[in-house]
C-alpha cells in the first residue's frame, strides 16, 4: 500500500478558506504551500496574527460585504475595491451613506424574492 502524499494548498486558497486578506498575513504564510495539517492547526488553534486579522482586518471583500450586509457587487457599485479594516466598516455602519442604505435594501429584496421562490417550490412539491 502506498503512502498518502500530504495535501497542500496555495496561500491564496488557505487565506480564502480562513476569510483573511492574504496581503495582510505574515510573509511566511504567503510564501509557500499550506499543508492540510497546518491549515487544520490554524483553524483549531489560531495564532495571534490570525486572531488579530480576523478581529481588526483588513478584511477581504466577501467579509466586508457580509459585515455591511450588502453584496460584493454592491461594494463594486459603491467603488469599494480595497480591503477595509473593522474600524472603517464600523464607521460606514455608523454613518450609513445613501449607497449603503440602497444596497442593503436591494440585498434584502433579493433575499425575500429567493425565499418566496423556495417556499413556492416547496409548496408545489408538497402538492405532487
């Protein structure tokens, strides 16, 4: 029986799975492959740099969008293309600019329509 080769992932993939902004991570994380064992250890026992990045940012766009409760496309429409820190996100939430209010309403409408469609499909499935 042959030995299993360890699974490795690129730093960008590991950063995406950890929901962190890769350029803000330490150089040693960015410069090589991340083994599955290392990744599992990062998830189970995050080092201080990972805890700090998750708490303070800068955060990647999917995390920014989630924290602002808008879509990634909404961020693009608002011309927010760079990573934001938690402080910057909190400032936007406190200020609530017009674009943020519109994008939040838009996302809420999309989610409501998706729920209505799921409920209609489920009801139709129950009748069959």
